[in-house]
């Protein structure tokens, strides 16, 4: 019985901690100071698997996002990440429930082709678009990096930062924050 409790606690920690998306070489690079700071204020475009594009530009308090009438929820994921897959049904429920006021967009940290993004979307019955191009790495860099996944960021309809979430988050918490942003 004691072994079962320890096993159960270990599983819960693994699920809620999320997946580590960095390698040791990336960690070494991020700890060394940069001589030249990159300018991430230039506009960029994410390719979405539904054929559309998401135009974004970093600003002081968030991003100028070309979705003006909805809150935007960016969910960073990997196809190999178990907690990411656990979170997807919650996100599809939220997308369906708040479709008129919220747009969820999956941001792959993997290098995916359009075909792979569509296969993953179909396999998990995802009802929101997935960004799959190398511009995803530009977005990740402009945020200062993504250490673990799933990682999500919620923005107000005007693109102002609202909240961020590292690891698997209860749907009730996400929904409560989304309601604050859209009402």
C-alpha cells in the first residue's frame, strides 16, 4: 500500500510539473550574458495549420495580435509531451464554450510539417488552429524562452498580457481567468 502511495504521488508530480523542453546545452547558453540584445519588436507571422496566418508584434505590455475582438490563449506544446496531451481536451472544451470571445492557438515547439500538424490535430480532436512553422521559435525567443511545457499565456482582446501558466493547470482556474479577461 505504501509503494502505491509513493507511485501515485510521483505520477501526480510528473503530470503537474510538465515536460522539460530544454537540453543541457540550451541551459548553458541561456546562463551566459549576451553582448548584443536581439530586437524582437519587428512584426512576425505564424503559419497556422488551417491555412491562415497570425500576425504579431511585441510591445511593452504584450503583443499586437491581429485578432482584435477576442482574448487570445497561446498554448505551447510538443507532440511527445504527455501532460500536453492531457491538457488538450480541456482546451478544446474552453474553445468550444467561449468561441465568440476566445481564440486558443496551439504553438508547437517541435519542428512540424503541415501534414504532421494536421495529423496531430486530427488524432486528438483539436478544435483550434496549430502554429507549426519556424516562426514559432521567434515567438518563443521574444518571450525570453519556454522552460517547460505545457506553457500557456492568456492575452486580453487588446493584446495586453493577462496571465501565464507553467505545467498542467486545472480547467477551473483557466476558465476563471478567461472569464475575467472576456467580460
